[in-house]
């Protein structure tokens, strides 16, 4: 369909992305089966990510108060949102609701009307997904037998790449179809 924009049919767009990266039902089952490993470490994962963000001025600026110190309340709210995303991701759902949830997450970064730091640059979103992929790979390597750890890492990586593509819709003009 010429002129079709991804955001007009997010479930279709997400399904096409899943097909492209090879994320199928067996991958979804692997994500769901490995979800307990991720969710039991949810607080540790979210804390590590925000601690990492605070080490770098370019990413820390989104989490500082007017006095230049980390805004603990804001960081806790962001950790809560990240934890929700982890829980949603752990379901490996490719539904109407999950597709538009991902779009909303992406737009909340690319179109920030308020809050410190302004719009989150696209490269920081890409890097955050990379950090999540790395953290999950280490987590699976420590908690699962090697073959299952590799399987879980591959499945989660595919799914996180789908998420990243949706997150970037707010930054990049859609390619002609």
C-alpha cells in the first residue's frame, strides 16, 4: 500500500518487524519462559541503568533537579516506568495494545514537552536498548545453562530490536513504502 505510515497500523508494523528480525512464536515462548529470571532482578536492572545514565552529563541532564543534583523522585518514577516496560516486554505480546504502548513509549522520549533536558536524543535511546541487551545477556549467562542463556539472549535481542524500531518512529521520517 503506497503512502502507508507505520503509526497508522502499529500491529501490522510490529508484525512486519518481527518477521524481518525472525522473532516468531518459539522466540516469544523463550522470552516468556526466561521472564522470571528478568523480573526477579527488575529492581537491580533498573537501578543499574539509571546509575549508568547519571555517570554521563548528556544522559544525566534528564534526571537532575534545579539544583543540579539527581532528582530522586523523578528517578524513582522513571525506574517504575522502565520496570513496567520490562514486564510488558516479558509477555512478548504482539497485539494492538502492546504495539501502541511501544509507540507511546517512543513518543514520550522523542516529543518531551516538559521535564529537564528536553527531547531525549535518538542515540541515547539506541544506547539504552544496547545497555539493556548487554545486561540481559549477562543476567542469562549467570542464571541459566549456557544453551538456554544463548537462546534467551537471542530471543530478547530480537524483541528489543523490534521495540527500538518502534521507539525511533518519533525521530525518523517513515521510509517510503
